[in-house]
C-alpha cells in the first residue's frame, strides 16, 4: 500500500472512531438515547464506576484520542506519523484494559465499546505502523 491509501484509510478509521466515541459520549450524558442489544450490557458498562476515569468519562477520552488521530493524519509529517503510532500503542493498551474490565469485572459487554476496542483501535494501530514504514508521497 502506498502512503496516500494508508492516509485515507487512517482518516476513515479516525472518522468512524469519532462517530462511535461521539455517540458513547452523547449517551453518557443522555442515557435514554442508548441503543443496544437486548442483553443490557451497554447499560451495565455505561453505568459502571469504570465509565469515568479521574472525573472524565472514558468516552470523552476516546473522543479526544480519535480527534487527535485524525489531526495527526491530516498534519502529515514524520513527527505526526510517529505520534500517531505512540497514540495507537497507548490506545491499544487502554482498550485491552477496558475489554478485560467488561469481560471479567463488570461481567457485561457494550457492543459499541467493543466495536471501538476490537475493530477500530487495532485497525488504527496496524495502519499507523504500516504508514510509519511507508515512504511519504512527495
């Protein structure tokens, strides 16, 4: 893949991440707007004490990270590529923690969270590292 394709893919993944985390941020403040499967897992995860970290909703942290990923991709410099990889590694570690919490502590699964944690963040990580290894388009 060339740099342009990887950059477009990163932009699309970042926009999807913004959409998912933006929705999760919205339902954090408007719980009645939550659309979820019948299992009730989304509500349990959203209502858990783990949905807020140092006074900040986890969804807001995710939204900020996705906006940063998009901004770094648009910035398009060598430093931005490196920072995107660093952001992706941090996000991957954090979502591993969140998935473990859902599966083993909260004992409930939020499908919206899992889309972010198991599809979008790993995609961000793979694309960011592929782009770091690809020569920039001139």
